[in-house]
């Protein structure tokens, strides 16, 4: 891969040992990858705070027996068709559905969409997960 | 729907007014639904803390050009095929993939799976989202 | 207390039972108080998001042996004397201090103060805790 | 300070540039300090998850006019006198008090104390903040 920079970091030995232990327990074989991951986490939180273009998911549980719920959820989603990339549906049991909607756009619009879905009668739980377009956080 | 219970709640007027305003801004038409939603949120956090059977999602961004990454991710996932319900893949750009894996099982196993995926070279970001089977939180 | 409003809430019996159980385990004797508490939590998160006047704490751990750190921390704090209400200091061991600074003001200024303190050499950890003036959330 | 280790880290140039920019905006002058801080954050979350000895704060808002509340809060705190290091009290207005209790012990006991305080009538909001003894995270 092009564009790798190598630089020196100074840490207290005790701190580094503890980090290495945590890293190994989580299955990391490589300290640079472990540090890169926590750096990316911080940057993604920042992307969302700054209102830049982000990617995220909206995870909902709902009861599909609720009258007119499924058509209401579809109507709302079509309003945001430019933000919605795709969705995935799981039949959890006779009543409960899990739906994961992958979205791309500015955080304000994603939250507005999430609020509208979450307020529908029959939606029991909704979570927004912050992810990224992956650009600039290689 | 069967099994609805109606009970009285006492709140300070000022607090209730503020809650009603927040609720309306989020699009809720119904105070019981708004209260039920925040109760469910608490219960789902509790389900995860207690190690009961839960449902969740694992959202990853990765660079599919990373040598052997895609087969490594598949190998790991097949190890946990009893926990994985389905997955969804988005081609974010030439390099970046977003994958959302829906999982069901005990939180410890879900986190072990997430750790293994996240430690793979080429995976840039991984988030676990806590959701629920929907049972008992009607 | 004046200004109490009583209103009816409808929940599924299963959901209410689970909430009652969680409530009792946490020591609550009163459902209205338990619901009021989670409503207040939501409103306080909202106060911070909206940039209104809030109250919070900044909790730091630092090594007081770090050259010039204590005077640097005092300098920064004096710059924000209108936001800082008081502070509390614990000698954790020979090296480590814990300091809790109680602040009141707009979230942006509190975060700027926290960033400046956290960037000082010798400060090992800093956390901002969101609380409230208590007004309007009776 | 003794015990500093210097090691090399490899990151993509784009990622490092973004991190440097975020770092500077937060006032950091030193990349090693910025990386050490996010490493410590991870380790402190881990200390709390593992049930080791930790330090934390409990931040409460309460209405001191609530009958018998102050003596109830004192009673509970005396029960946990071995965990409580000190407390700080702010008179927010005529009714509202802010109290910050600094605690040291195992997370389970700190949470039990927090639950008991939070369940008292008149306590409007309670937050537990995770910090550390500072040992081993130099």
C-alpha cells in the first residue's frame, strides 16, 4: 500500500505493556493496526460531530402486525431514498422484525430519518450506529 | 393488542411539559409510546449486561484490496455460523466496503466474534450495536 | 410540592413487569420516580446538545510531579473562572492526583476548557460528565 | 521520568494527517501524549469491565427540600464510608444541590452505592463517571 509513514512514539513502559496485553487479548498481532483503529474511532466521532458526509446504520425492531406500520416505514424511507443505500430484514419471530438500514449523508438528515422511523407506532427500538465512508481514514 | 395495562404516573408539570416538547419535536404523537421507548432502551442495555440472548449488529468498514482479507473474514464468520443471521454488503467506493452482520446469541460470543473480525488487517472500523430479540419488550 | 400532574400511561403488561423488576432491583419504591428519572436523563442530553446553560464536572487524573503542570492547570482554570464553581482534589498516591472541577456554562466553553486541561503534559485522563442546573427538570 | 520506551508506528499518511489536525485543534503539542491519552481511555474502560479497583465519581442533583432526603443520603454514604474518599457540594439555587462524591473500590460496589442514592426521592439525576487510580497507566 502506498503512503505509509513511520514515526516514533514514546510511552511509559507500564502503559505500553498494558496496552500490548489488551491488544493481544483482542487478537491483534500488530501494534500499529491497534493504534490506527483507536485513532480512526476518534476521527469518526469527529466526522459525525462536524456534520460532514458520513455512513451509518439504523437498526430497528418492530412488530409487523401493527396496522399500516410496514407501509408507513416504506413511505418514510422513500422520502429519504437519496440517503438510503440498502436495507436488510430479519424475521425474528412471528411478530418481531429486525431491519437494518444503511444510510449515507449528513448526520442531521440521518437523525431526522431515524426520529421519524422511531416515532412510528409499533417500532420498539431504534439505534443509530456511527460509521464512515472510509475516505481519509485509510 | 392484548395485554395492555393502564396506570397513573405523577410528574412535575414543568418536567412533563419539557418531555412533551421533546417528544413532539421527535415526531411522537403519543406519550405512552414515547415512555415505552425509553423504558425499552433501559431494558435492552440490561439484557446485554446480564448476558442473556440478544440480537445485535456488527458494522465494519474494510479495504477489500487487503490481501486475503475477504477469505479471512468469511472463515471467521463461518466459525460463528450459529450466531450469524445474515449480512449485508455495500461497495462504498473502489476500496472501501461496508458490511453489516446481524447476530443473535449471548453477548460474550458476539463480542468475541467482533474482536476477531476487528483485529484483521484491513478492517478499519468496527462497531457493535446492541439490539434485542424483541421478546418481552412488547 | 406544587405543580404535580397525574396522567395515564398504557404499556404492554410484559414490558411493565420487566421494568418493575429492574426498578425494584435498583431500589426504587415508586414507578413515577423511576419514569421521571429516565425522562430527565433524556432532557439533560438534550440540554447539552442544544448548547443551553448546563452544569457538569471535569474529572482529571494527573501526575503532580510533572514540571510546571500544577501552575499550568491553575492558569487555565483562572481563565475560565466564570465557568468554574469549585474543585475538589484527592491525593491518590505519591504521584497521582484526582481533581474534579464543577463547571456551569454553555457546553462549547466547557468543552474548550476540558480540551485545554486534557492537552497538558502530565494529565493522564480527563472525563466530562453531563449534568444540569436542575432548573425545569423538577 | 524513568521507564519511557520508544517504538515505531506505521500509519497511512492521510490518517496521520487527520489525527494531527484533530490533535492540534484540541491543543496537543505532542503526538505521543495524544496517543497515550486514547490508549489510557481504552485501558480505563477495561479496568471497569474487569471489576478491578477503580476510582470514579458519582454526580447527583437533588432537591434538598425533599423531606428527610439529606439525612437519607448521609446514611447511605456512611454505609459505604470505605469506598467514599470525599464529596463536594454546590448550592445551585434555592432548591437544587449538586453533589460530587469521589469513590474508590470495585465497580460492583460503586454501582450499588449509585443505585441506592439514585433511587432516593428527591434525587433528580445521577451519573457515574469512570476514572482510575492512575496506577499502571503512567
